[in-house]
C-alpha cells in the first residue's frame, strides 16, 4: 500500500468517531488560509482578536489558549486515533495545512495525504507563532495539546475501537517526550482513559466558563 493510500485508509477508519476526528483532504475555497499564514502575517493576530471578541474577553492569553485548544483538537484527534488503530498518522505540519476561522469556529484540513512526523515537531512552529503574538505560557499550550491527545484516546476507548488499556499505553507513549512530557498524569481507572493535566487552559476566565474535566484546579 502506498503512503497516500495508507494515510487515507487510516483517516477513513477514524473519521466516524466524532466530528473532531474527520480530517478532510485537499485545497478548499479561497477564504481559507494556508498553514504558513499561522507563522507569519496578520491572519493569526486577527483570528485571536476575533476569538476574544466572540467570547467577550479582554485577556488575549485566553483567546490564544482557546485557539490552540481548538487547533490541537482538530488535528490531534485523528492523529492520536491513528496511533491507537496502528494506522498511519497524517502530516499535520503547517506547510501541509489549510485553516479557516469563522462563525462555525476553527476548521482545518490537510493538503496532501502524506505520513506525518512527530507531534512535537508538527506543533512547535505554531506554539512559537502564538507566543510571538501573545505571551502565553508554553506549558499551557503544550498542556492543551496533551489534553487533546488524552481526550481523543478516551473517545477511541469509549467507542470500542480499542481497549482503554491500549489507549492509555498509546497516550503515555505520545506524551513521554518533551515538551509534552510532564504535562499531565493518567489516573488508574478500570475501562477508562482518565487524565489530569498540570496546567489550566484558562476557560474558567470567561464569563460563564468553568473548569474542564481534566483541569488541575478545583471545580468552580
């Protein structure tokens, strides 16, 4: 099987788990940005401003966290699931992406069905690009990525696609190297993927916001 076919087959296997696992392929409409626009130019700052306005916050670090949480959820759900089903994970580096932020939130898709590199290598340029716009803590952003990985594998386990024990083992492997290492802990719980991160995504800072299920802060 060619690399293209292997990636495409994996994406088809996992896309039905939830909308966050559906990663589309190919160049979209003209209103989408290439992934390179995340790293340079006005598109990312304007998107963070739009998120701040949408959620009525004056804290740009909150908007930055919400952006990256959505970004990692859209990309790491299918990527983590690919590892869980022993498939071929796609290339999610910015140079292989298209993205769009609008009334329906953040949407991403890949340009080519090519095999990916490591998660940290794929995300590091975007972490630095976000921090160049807003001085948000690196640990917070990588904690968002870890939360997306753990949440994805929880969904995989609950769907019956793979056992919880296997999903925890996959998650621990994916989070075993810096900068993801130390971002959280897995809590032993039979038949479940239970994770608690060591940083907070700041969702509680929004009006009406609260703490997430894997938050280290006390419930609010």
